[in-house]
C-alpha cells in the first residue's frame, strides 16, 4: 500500500478499472516504440461506427520531467508537461490542446503521509477551479472535491467520500452529483482466481430512484492470459479476453449484449497493442 491516503481520484478506482478498463466496442490498433534517446512513440488507429480516427504521440522523460505531444486526425495538437518532486512530494502538470488556446490547464498535486491535495486552474479569462483534498492513512481516508466556475460564481460539482484499504481488498463510498447520487464499491482479491479479483458496485440516483448493481470478476489463466466478466441488474453482460502475444504486446477481444433483449445485435470489439 502507499504511504499516505492518496488522492480523491483514487477512491473506487481499482473497482472501476476492473469493471470498465480494456472493454472495447470498436476495433483499435496501438503500436509503441522507443528510440535510443529515450523518446516513446505511440500510434493509435480506431474504427468505430464505420468511421476511422487516429493519433500519433511522443513522450520524452528526463530525470523528474516529462514532455508529451499528441497529434490526431482532427488536427488537434495536445502538449503536456509534468514535473515531479519539485518541490518534494509534489507533481505539477501543464497542458494545452491547440488550436483551442482556452483549453490550457495547470494542475498541482501534493502527497503527504496524512493528506493529499490537488488544485487545477483553467488558463483562460473565466477559468474553472478544481480542488480536492484527502486526509487519513493508507488504511482509511476521507476526501472531497469541488469545481468552481468563476464565470458564474457557481459550483459545477462537489463530491465527498470515504475509502477503506487492506492488502487484499478495498472499499469506497462516494456521494456525488451535488448529493444526488451515491456509489458504493467493494473489491477483493482471491487466491482461487490466481491473483484475480471479484468486485461489486451499487449506485443510486435519488432524483430518479434509479439503482444499478454491477458485479464482475477477473481470472488470471496464466502469466500471459487474463479473463474478465461483468453483469448488472439491467441485464448488460460483458466479457473480455486479453492475451500477451509477446513481451508488452497484447491482443484484447471483448463483447457485450443485453440478456433481457436477445434480439439485439451483440457488440464486439478487438484491440491490439504492440510494445517492443
């Protein structure tokens, strides 16, 4: 476990990743390579709904600084610069997406043994201000986050939560959407799944009385193959197979359909990620 309570964005992240990460509804190919000078180059091509899109990204790391550039097929250029531990226990991130100069953003993260704080400011005439804070220990942490719109003087969001962490499990409860919804999740690693895990997440929106219960699991077949599955109370079933073809080269195949409407066409996706 980490030495501190972490950041509010970490609350429920492991459970969410198991239920959503790598599930695909389209076709994607990703190829990465590294130059002798330490520059990482990544190219992505995605086909969705008969339309293709792609991007090319470059990232260079030097000591505690990272500089990244990404150009996509819509002529957007994204630049990101991050610096860690300057000063100590902090991470500063500056980003901008051209040609939209108003998309600039500056974020600072601070991690302490008993606290974690983030602050982000939009670099435009009427910026939004994002702030989050957590207090506690690696075992139990309390946190909150908020976004303030300087253009209107209103809060666009404010959330609060609590997280419990043990070596083989973690649980979290988050009150979100300005108090209109609550999400509770629990993840537990099991030896019977060869290092995999089971997860359950329940969410409720008070304004509509809508409840959603999702359960899922991951199973490590061997050192190169991973299986995942998930199902919610609305009948949405998803499954995923990920196989490491060679070192850092992954083939991912996933599919989903609604068990309450068999006449609907199932959705399938496939992805290929190659890294030397």
